[in-house]
């Protein structure tokens, strides 16, 4: 979501001359009937009698934000006193309450995804939801679930990675966690918002099959989690603004997926009245056409559109019911706290401390999301080394001592624990790696020498010379496009380490044959030094939030055996990625998703490109052995299902196998199940369809069971608009990553 204190005026409506790749050009504007779960059925039963009492103006007020900075939150709707509705407070961000104090700064979603652990992702959602509730926020503006299609994408770190199944599981668990606390979650950004450049003036051109199987799938999982709201995106989709795109909003989301909640715009992403409302948009945010403009596409314009017959009265009843039902869905009609902070004036509000014991789950996720990429000769874990060199600005805290010195974290100075933009929160504190390492060294009697300059290579070499181990910290940052950091306009300019990080690694590794590289990065990063024999270990810490240093030390010293896995592919060279960041072009800029289904590891596998580290990769301090795969059940070959058909989600195949810990340390393994569909499906060679996080003590084994629904064997049929199951033989592969396949079996149907 774009939220600027001094917002730039948005461009007027553009008319694109692209050939539509879906039926959106033939909009019907029919009002879809939601598919109500038991929870939604109860909420609708409460909402409908209240909506019947509302005037047209009341319904319009429910749908129209009060305007930028005209309320305590980044988004606000007015109260409707006649039915006791207090109005809504809508607030960023996916990793914590933005613009508020006494809150936690959680690991970003990309780190949550790297745990491959549903329980931890759920716990993170619960803790985030508790903090939003404690601040009196009705609607948490997250989770974000756009795919990491482009490695340089500025907001990749706000989402759960590059695989739709993993992203969908991350979205589902996060929503379940947030809404368990009585807070409405928001699935965003719907749809095709995978880069920051030209996000408001570009068309993401995606074919129907790719849309359904990749980019819309996490939103389908969100609907299955009873998500209260969905946020549409800035961009055009196949030539029509996403926020007035009848096909993706009415036909797909509300029709095929049966979404029962409300669709809000991203901030100032509404561009019309009648096309938007009839196209499925239920709420405009923050309310004004452009930030602070004082007028709205909804408001009085919507009243006029209804009165002249351009927008049906039934549509107004529909949107009002959706908004009110979401409020009832999570129980906000009883005992919900009043908003107690102010986004724009920190002197206001009651400054409620909502952190609780959340630092514990933050630290645990920080450790569980750390990915061990290289470990030669058991360089790790450290065991009371006599001496350590700590090198690089990424090891220390901010040079000012204030981790919040840059607005919306728009700067890379010191340890990198979140990206920048609206998807941020203020740190209550930030534990730098150097702080935690020096504390541990003091306990162990280890001598420490530091050099925090990234450019003084002589000082770096001096700090590293003669030490039992030299720890080099490098970073790579990105964020939202309204902030430019070191010439990076949201999206990263390249995939190199920032601040001459590669030169720093080279300088240290020349003088120390036990150089350990720690990477705090928003995503994939190039590692030209990876085969250097003196670089004995590489640790990807990601962006782990406020407990960054403590979580890292837990892994480096073996208090936590690393179990993180890559939620994206790390290539040997930037040219190896087939999906590129588009940084030039004439408005409207065309972004063709012409790779179709072959994105990230699906492309690497399909095109036989060898990655540096594949999707799902991660090492441990122990070893595991897989055996005894068994399959039971058979997919319904030739079957055809709607997205909401129960049969699509019924178990087709149950996969059972054994995993043994054959090492000397307790550890957690992440077995992953991939499906290879029959050749007639024209699908990627491997498709993630299941995973588990399994803790196993040394010398023990466990039986793992993963169930695969009919959907795991289906493809989207564009002719029938159904999920169909191609007949033939499917291969089911169990592996420690997408390329470390340990077991295979087949099923014919």
C-alpha cells in the first residue's frame, strides 16, 4: 500500500491497446453470490437485518474512506450511529503495527516462509493480530501474497516467496492467526503487482491458466481461510485497472472463489465510480481521489451513480452487507478496543504496550528461518573459539544508534532486519549481531576484534588476521517505490551485495581461511565468492526483525540447529533468471508474463538451468535419511471441478515415508513433496504440493504423512473454466529440496 505524507498526484485514466488475455473485455457486471462458510453464514445473518435499516447515504459511507490523514489510522471509515457501527480503523503493516509505539517488529513474511513451518507462521499471525487488536485496529493490511516473480522485486520480502503453494500456505496460516484475535486480515495485492517500477502505469498481462495456477492461488487459499477483506492493486491487469476489472474481481474472486468479504482499493488505486463499483470494488481507500484532494470517486459521486441508475441498488446492498458481515465475522461488534494511537501525531493516544512476550516467537522464527547455505569442515556451529573477527556495517546497529532513524526504514545503515516502505513498523529495539556476538564471546572468554567499515579493506583484513573465525556481514535491501535508497527506486538495481560487500568478503578471505559470511538480504543475492575455499560457511539470515542478533547467535553456536529453507531460487548469475525487471517503456508499460507457468524453480527445471542454490535448499548440523515411500489413493482422472467444489479439496493420494536422523544432533528436517503431472498437462517438471517441518532427535526416525488433494493433480482448463485432472501417470517426489529428491513413486489414473 502506498502511503505518502506528501503524495504525488496520480495519473488520469489510461486506455490500453492490448489484446485481452481473459474475458475481462466482455464485462457482465453481474453481482456474484458469495459462497458462505459456517462462519460467514452466521456473520451474514447478523449483517443483513442491519443493512436493511440503512439509507443509501449510510451504505455509501460504509464504502468511502474519510480521506488521507483525516483519522487516526492510515485508513478510516465513518461511524454509522443508527446501527452502532463505530467505523473502521485500517492500518499497516504485514510485519507489525505501523506508525505506533510500544509494538513489535516481526520477521518479514519472507522469513516466515523460510521456516516451512505452519505452526510458527500461525503463531506469528496470532501475535501480530493480538498487537493490532491491542491498538484498536479493526483491519490489518496484510498478509501480502504477490509472488516473487522477479528477483529484484522491491516488495518480495513482504510476501512468502516464489512458489504459489508455499505462498498460499503462508497466507492461510497468517490469516487464521490474525483473525483468531478478532482482527480482520487483508489479502493483498490483487493482482499482478510483482514489481515497483511503473506499478501505477503498467499492465500485467497474464493468461488465464497462469493467473489461476500461480498468481490467484494464494488468494483462493485466503478465501478458504475466511479472509475478511482483499485489497486490489495499482496496476492494470490485461488492459483494465485491477480495481475495476470485472473478470478478476467479480468472475474469479467473488464468483469462482466465492469470496464473501469486501474488496478495498489500494491507497488511491481507485480510478472511477461506476466501472469500479460495478466491477466489484466495495470500498475506496483512503477515500479521496488522490492523497488530500478532498474529493472522492465514491461519496457523492456514488450517490449520484445510484440515483441515475448507473449502479444498481442491489449492488449497494451487496457491498454494505459484505463490509458489515466482515465486522461481525471476527466479533468486532462486542468488546473491541477503541483505537488508542494516532498515525500522524505521536503525542496523541494512550500508548498501550502490546508487545507481551512476542519477542520469544520473533526470536524463534528468526532462528528457524535462517538458511545454512554452506558449511565446510563443520565450520559451524562455533564452540568457544579463542578469537573472532566481526566485520562489516551489517553487524552493528545504526550509526546513529536509532534503528528507526529513516522514515519507513528507507535507509540501509547497520543490521538489515526489514526492508523499506509501508510494509514496516518501528522497532521497539533492535539487537545487532555484533551486540549478541560480543555478549556470547564474553561468556566464552573469546577475544573479539571488530571493523564496521565496508570500504576500509585494510581495517577489515586486520580484524580478520589470525582469528579462529572471521564473520563478514553483507546486506542487500529493497522496498516500496515511493522511497529511493542509494539510487534503488523500490526494486533493486541489481542482485549484488550492497556497500561493496563482495570486495569485503574477498579482502577477509584472503587473510583468514575460516571466513564465515552472514547475509541479511531481502531476497536472492549473487555470491561470486561462493567457491572460495577460505569461505567455509554461508548463512542467510534474511530480514528477521527486532531479535536479529540473538536469533543469529542461536544458530551460529548451535543452540538452534538450522532448519530454514529457501523460498526462492538463488541463481549463479542474474542472466539465469528468465523473468526480468522492466525499468523502461512508454506509458502504459506492458509487462508480459509470457513465461507462463515457468517461473523460478519451474523455469530452472524446465530449461535445465543449474541454480547456485535451488528452491527449498537448506543445510543442517545433522544428517537425515529418507526411506519407505508408500502411496494410497488415486486421483479422479478426467474429473472437472469448480474452485469451491468440496471434491476438489478431498484427499486424492496419501504419501507416507520415513525420515531418520542419522547424525549426532537433534534437528528439524523439511521434507517436501513435488508432483510431476502427466505430459498432457504441459506443466512444470516439479510442482510443490506439500511439506512438513519434522523435529527428530539424534538416532531416531519418524513416519511422515502428507495428503494430496485432487487439486494437487489438476490444471486450470480455460475452455471449461474448471479445474480438470488430466489422465495418465503422475510422479510423486519426496525431497529435501526441489533438486535433492530422495524418494519417488508413481500413480496412474
